[in-house]
C-alpha cells in the first residue's frame, strides 16, 4: 500500500466540522466518483466509539473501490476497523506509537508545518506527510499560513510523498502546482462545493496535466 502513495495525487477529508455524520457516506461516494485517491475521516470532538462506527460504514464503501481510508488521530480505531492508515499531528502520537497501537501494518501520515518537521517525520518513519497550511484555513486556526515559498525545497530535501494542505481550492490550485506541489489535500474546497465529484475531477485534471508536463522536461 505504501508504494501506491507515489501514484496518489488528490487526498480528500471527510471532516465532521463541515458535514454531519449522516452525510459522510454520501460524501465518500462523491469523492470516489470524482477520483480522489485517499480519504481521511476526521472528527475532532467526536468520541472514539462514534468515529469507529462511522469508519466501519465508510470502509464498507471505500474498500469496494480500493480507496484507502485513513483515520485522523485515533490509532486505536485501526484495531476495531480494518482501515488502511492513521494520520497524526505534531501534538499527537508519534509514528511508531501509532503503529504499535494500530497493531498491524498501516500507512502512517504526519502533519508538518516547517521544513524541519518534514525532515523529522521522514526520520521518524512516516509513510507520507501533510505540509502546510499553505493558506489561512478555519480547519487549522492555531497555525499561521506558511505560504508557497518552501514547497519546492521540501520536495528536494524530503524523500516521502508530500501532500500540500491548507486553504487549497480549485481557484488557487494552479499557483500551488506552479510552486512545486504534486499532491494536495483539499478539504472545504470540496466539502463546500456545489458538485463535489466535478470539483475533484477538475482538481485531478490539473494535477495530472502538471505530471504530464514534468515528464516531458
């Protein structure tokens, strides 16, 4: 599964601060229809029991399409539901601790906000990193936007799949790609769009077009 991350471009988050749990299955299906490569379930403030129940419902959908389902923060859910991975933040579990609690082979992603944190996550053994927030976003109110200046450097110096995140929308995705991003996470830009699947397809087209240009250089 880790090797497949090299081919992943678009990462969607089913974030319960934007939608209700009842809406989550419909959102997951729309993400899959739009070609999203990875889906994360994030529910700050929700109990482990609630999230585990919803994760099981979502995994029944994602597994039919070979789309990895990642759980935010709660590695113990990986013992209850056969999800493919866990994502941790700077103030959460360490990578090895998340693997130990998960109790099996899992993808472990880590949020990073600086080049130093990105390098540390690679040393720690993360399978991929989130890098951002690039732009101000209500999803990460406690983190200042880091901008686009370090995107090219982090890709040169960190040998992991790097998903740029934070305030990315279809309208600013071209400049994010121009700054060097090859993989992105889009949250509100998808969850608040009128047609999530169509927005995801458009984002994938932009990312794929960038891949094609780079392959010809």
